[in-house]
C-alpha cells in the first residue's frame, strides 16, 4: 500500500483532507507536529527544533548549521514513521524528504482565495481585507521557508504526482481521488521500493547520529546506504574527522560497513 504525503498552502484545507484520506484508507494520519516531537527524542528539545524550522529567513543565515542539524533530525523521524507504512503525512516538505521511494504518493492541494479567506475569518476572526493580507504574508513566508530548507519551490507541480485544485473539487471529491490513486498498482509497495525505503531510513539514522554525537556534531555530510553498507560524502575537514565519522556511523544498528571519504573530499 502507498504512503501519502499532502503538501498545501496555509489555510487550504490540508488537515481536513489528510484526515479524510486516512479514514478512507484506514491509515494513520500524521502532522508535522508529531514528527517534530519524535525528532526531539534524538537528544534535543522540541522547542529548539521549532525555533530553527520556523524562524524568519533573515535569521536562518546566522544559524545555517543549526538548520542542517534539526532538518536532519526531522527527516530521520519522518522516515522512521513512514517506513512502518499505511500513513498519510501532511506538512510541506514531506514529498522531498521521502525522495526515491516509489510507493510514496506525493499530493498537493491548492485552494481558491475565497475558501482560504473563509478559513482565516473562521479561525482568527479577521475581516476579509485583513484575512487577504494575512494569507499573502504567510504564503510569502512559507515559500521562502521551503526554498531555504529544501531548495525547492513549494508550488512547482513537478514535485508532485497529483495536484488538486479545490476550485474544481470539493474536499470529499479530492479525498476520493487521492485515496483511489493511492490504491493503484503504480503506487503499490514492492520489494524494490521497500528496499529503497530501508536504505533511506538507515542513511537518515546515520546522519542523525552524526549530527548529535559530540565528535561529529560540527560536520555536514551526505549519506548513501545500500543494504547496510554506508558511504559518507561531503567535505570533511581532516582525516581525523573522517575516522570519527566512520566510528560513529558503525554504532548505528543496521550498519554493516562504512565507506568514508570516497565520495567526499578530505583535506590532508
């Protein structure tokens, strides 16, 4: 069965739609909040993760490494949940953090302005003009947030398997479409896609362990895993750091070997 990710603009009905899809499929429904809570179990606080992931773009430049660390932890937490299968995740970026796994259905929902204004006025008690201004402001911030964290445009249709406009579909109809597509053979879990998920999960756990371990917490690396064999890539500052990274990676359950420095560049 497919895993479903739903991306959406603010006040576009994403939570309602995700709950409907999860009920239709009998899947778990997970929001970013739950993933952040799980990410905090790696050894940092939920408050710190939220502070980094939700701060204004101008402040991110002062804490680029903190952004790397906490995004690494969020990815590890998300993949750990998704590898259990039968889940709907709503939160921008889920489609990008699960790249390379064919049984993930990446959906995006967009909504007309009137729908979104109604959501804002109901939740926040704003006038129509204030609601429109608020939506425009939040839209701009979210797109900048996604661009900075993931290097992608949230509204790029090429990032999704399915884009639904609530100007043409009701929430119920959109729910039926997503649930129906999720059950199509093209999104069925296969031995190959399961292996890809397990490789991604192990790579994310290694990156998370490196990010929170004192000997390697200052490094920013790329990890590739294949059937337990892990490659560490990126710019490593010294051979000593390389050996530290190798030693830490070997402590992660499931790692059978580490090939460090082959894809990276090691200063000597």
